């Protein structure tokens, strides 16, 4: 099992590790700070420095309990080699900000506008994020009201905390997992990782986040699309 450094220290930009398995251009390390694609958050990119060379990481995925790094060309790397991983921090920090922004918009929607809908999915990019809602009343004007409310929260600032709690505690928190697969996942886990926007929102989550919503700056409504009563899409951008 790969030790997942990114879950313990979300701000780790560099780390040392050992190559435990090599399969073509797929590199398995004993530990990694590279985030694998998951939960709407894209994988990190960056490089592995070793001996007198360096390898560009083009993809990072989960493989069971392991994390597999795909490099452009693993030629010259051997099992047992020591490597130094360097994460492309500009890209990662953008993903962290957009991930926290999605949680914030979701939280504000549930808290202030929720009587008629919920967020059903989201996708993060480096320069924007999109959210899908099952919310028949959602239109561009309501979308703007939700974003305005989220920006009020950003001005006040709230800490973002990551905790691990037991399954029993997790099952007592309403809305911790907002989808059926999320609830099933909690039922299978001994310990559940929780991302909390202090005083506003708690979600079971495996993603990476900023320390305080102040870091988000300002959220701008970048687009709205009506794909049917139960499928409304909002796109946001951070300024
Ligand atoms: Zn999340």
C-alpha cells in the first residue's frame, strides 16, 4: 500500500521516496505526495528527480490501495532507486482552491437556498470548476445569488479543517455524504476523513483543500446552463 502523504500534509510540495515497483512507464513508490485523480479533483503533475536524471509525471491514478505515477519515459529508473518528487504547485494550489470553492458553494446552497435542490456532481479544472444541481428552481439569477452569498462568507473567512472520525460518529452527522455511493462508502470504512468549513459545512471527502476560505479571493459566475429540471449546470471562476 502506498503511504499517502497528500492526505496528511496537503501543503507538501516535495518529498523523498523509493521506487518499489516499475511496470513500463508506471512507477510505484513507497510513499507519495502526488494526488491521484478522484472526487472531481484532477491528478497532480510534476517530476521525479533521481541520480542524474528527472522524469516528467503525466498522470497519477489509484490502483487499489496503491498510487501509480505514469512518467513520459521511465528509461534509466530501477526498482530500489531513491527519488525526489516535486509537485507542480501552481496547478495543485489552483485545484485546492477550486475544490474548497465547490464545497463552499454547495454549503451555501444547502444552508440558504436548499429547500428545493441539491448539488449532484462537480468537476475541477485549473482555471474553473463546474457544478451540477438537481434543483428545478435554479436559474441564472438564483445562481448569482448563491455566488454572492458564498463571496460574503469568503470576506468573513472561515478555517478549513480536516479530521478523521469513526464510522459511528460519521453516521450521526446529517448530510455528511450527499450521494448514495458516498453513504455506502462510509458504511464500509472504519475511519472517515471529514473536510469541515468551520461552522458552515462538513463533508466526507478525500480531496485537498486550502486552510481558509479567504484564500479563494472572489468567486465569479462564469456560466449557467439548463440541461433539464433536474440538471442545471453552473460554472465558476476565481479572481
Ligand atoms: Zn470534495
